[in-house]
C-alpha cells in the first residue's frame, strides 16, 4: 500500500468536475473494507487556488498554515489518512456575493453527485459519506436531489445554510430516502441563520439551522449547545465542552472533541438512533445570555445577483 495520506482533490470548474480519477481508483483499491470514503465540502468565501482562501491549502488540507484559529485540518482530525479512511476535498467558487454562492452551490451539488457516481463505479458497494459546513451543506443536499438511490451513506451538515423546504425535498428524493442526515446546529449560529433567511429568502423561509421542524427516521437534529444533549453525548463517550461564545458560525467544527463524534458517525460505529433527541433552546437565547464572547469573523458582503 502506498503511503500517500493527502486527500483526493476535486474542483468544480466552468468546464465541469476536475478530479484525478486514476489516483481515486488506486486509493479506493487500497482502502480496507468498511473504511469510510468521505467528501468534505467547504462553505462561503473559499475558492480553489485563491491565495489564503483555497480550501485545499486550509481546512480541506492536512497541514494548513497557522495564525487563524478558525482554520483546522478536517481530514487530519477525522483520521482520514488514506488507510483508516479516504478523504475527497471538493472545492468550488464561493468567494463571491451570498446570492451568487447560493446559486453556485447547486452546481457544486451536481459535481458532488458525480463524485458519488464515480466512487460507486470504481468500488461497487461503497457509499460516499459527506461532511459540509454552511453553504457546503447546501451542496450536499443538492447532491442528494441529483443522485440515484444508494450513492450516499451519511451526510453531516454543520451550521447548514439551507431551508427546511429544500431539505424536505432532498429527503424525499430517491438518494435522500436511502441516506442518513445528521444536522449539527447550535444557537451560536442564530445570527447567521437569520442572515441567510433574510439575505437570500427575504424572511420567507426558515433555515434548517433551526431544525427540520418535524421528525424523520433518517434525519437527526443535533443541538450541540444544549446541556442535556451534551450530557447524552458524554454518556456515549463524546464529551463536549459548553459553548464558549454567544455567536460563532464555526463552532460545529471548532468545539474540542467534536471531530471524534463525526468520525464515529462517518465510519458507522455510532448509530443514528443512538444520538440524543433534538432539544433546541429558544431562538436567540445564546445571544442574550450573560457571558460568552462573540465571534463574527469578517463582515458578510452584500448579496449579489
């Protein structure tokens, strides 16, 4: 087995999906049975080959540069070293206005569905798992809507920028009915949910950051800021500290201990049914609580048509 822990790089370009299929085939052939194949999808304000904001050199790479506490290596923390699991980093052009990124996420979803199709062709019987943050979660749900049944296993959505209505439609698709979705959310993200709801949907739609709004057998809302949820996760061996901030869009992948939870979900050792039931607090309850810092990051740019 060749020792090459780097994630497989995939990019959405104007000409379509760019992917080293020969390397993907080789790494899939070397991968032990049962090891997960995981597509990682970034959100807004990243773009391939853009200095300082290229996802492959930051969160989707093994050795991102220091100096920014919000930039951590997803594949390294997930243990996706090419042996215990294979990482595929999907880059798409999201360094743009919010409306433009929202539209491009749909095209990126078609590319993600194509990656799942290639994995199934090269390694019959393997399903693609997905972890995506913010608009990367929209990419993942769009991929469900575009794929045949059985192409995806579990999708982990982190602070998802998508509406309940579209999530319902993705769940009802052939691929959606055969997949499992863990919607990781927190009241720390309320401000960003509101910006998405009003900046893109003019206040007419509700984000899945507020939960799906109903029970579904293959969807689980996981509120990582709720004390009872954290207590239940600790009982499963995944202790998480309380949220240190009132506002933080990156909490679902910066919270200490959270990647071990995602690893267990992606490899299948933690059943969906074992996760604690959804227990959301009142909206804006983190914003108006006493104590805790704010982590707004760079100011969002105005939406562009």
